[in-house]
């Protein structure tokens, strides 16, 4: 009993808060259990749950502003929510020809990625001060990122994905497009440190960047996408969607475009049970990208 009392007094005396200890434990448990979300198959349940989780995480982070798990989860979750749900609404508005709604949803997606970048920046600065200052040039940023180790690969990946995704929905903003090199450097470093993360989303994001225009680095993009497909045994179906949407469309390769998307539609729903939600989203996008508006956008006949 005396020992327990002394321990309790030591905790109080050191300034530790029991509430903070409980909160930190809750956030860690949330991160540990987050992969269960990826097994959902009901898109509406996932969307509602993700929105509610974001609000809860924002509150937790306010109470524990230096909690690295909270900062990571907010960076990852805002990036995922923007890509899976807000961009879905943006694409639907484009396909309907609803210009006002298209602008509205694009701005919503940008704001989601802005928040992801905000929390990712706080996390990187906390781990290795100097991220903002290192953005002077690609070389200074590469030198800064060289300090990170394998344990940092996941935060670097999601921060980079947020940065690049923001450029995708704000292509008319020159100040954002000019800074895309930051996202590229972040993802490149993450892949260098650990290329097994997130079912090759890092390689796919780099592939999409290199296929950003018909006169961009399309050969590099193809190599990256093919490597990603090989490493996942073609089971992570969003890779095929991204390959079609970015490389095949820009290369005007209609045969490859259609075959990739038809492969997605023909795949069984439980091809990758631990990524069932991604499979649902991939099939939804594949169906859309084979529709007339998207085919015309790539210069293909509907």
C-alpha cells in the first residue's frame, strides 16, 4: 500500500494529469484500431463514421496538442476523407456539368487537404524541427528529409499524399501547383524508407504526379504503376483506377484504360478483405470512369 501511495504521489508531483494519461491511451487505441474501418463495405456508413471520427479527433487534439498519434490520425483521416468522399462528390458534379457545385466541392476538398497539411506540418516540426524552413527549394527539403528514419515513413507518406491531392483539386492556383515538389519529396522519402506502406499508394501517387500532363514523365509514371501492381499482386484495386485515370488517360491509351477499369469491375468484392472499403470505392470510380463524360475527357469515344 505504501509503495502504491508513493507512486501516486510521484505522478501528481511530476505534474502528470490522469486525464491526459487516459486521453493519450484513448488516442493510441484509436490509432491501433483504425484498420478496422478499412474492412467496411457500406459506403454511407463509412462516410458518416469518418465524419464523426474527424470531429472527435479534432477535440482530442485540442486537449492534447502535442500528441503525435492525434496529429498523425488527423493528417491521415482528413486526407482519406477528402479523397474518398469529397472528391467523389466533386467528380459527380463535373460529370453532371454542374459548374457551381463542382467549384464548391473542389474547395471543400482543398480545405480538407489544408487541414491534413496543417496537422502533418505540426507533426513533422515536432519530430524534426525545420520542415517549414526547409521548403526554400527541393534541395534544402531533400537534405531535411534525409534526417528521417523508417519509423517516420508513414507520417511522411500521408503528409505527401495530402500535399499532392491538394494540388489535384486546386490546379488553377499557381501558388499551390508551384509547391507540388514538396509533396513529391515527402512521398519519395517515405517510399525510400519503407515501400510496403498503404498498399503502394506512395508509388501510385508518384505515378500520378509524373502523368500530370501529356508532356510530363509518362514513361516514369508507367514504371511506377506497374511496380505497384506487381507488389500488390493486383489486389489493391485503387491502383488500377489511378493508373487508368492518370497514365492511360494522358497517354491516350484507350485499350489500357478500358482494360484496367474492366479488371476492377470484374474483381470479387473480397479480393482484399482488409481493404474492402477501398474495393467498393474503386468499383464505384471504375464505373464512373467508363461513362461518357470521363471517356470524352480522355479523348476516347463513349
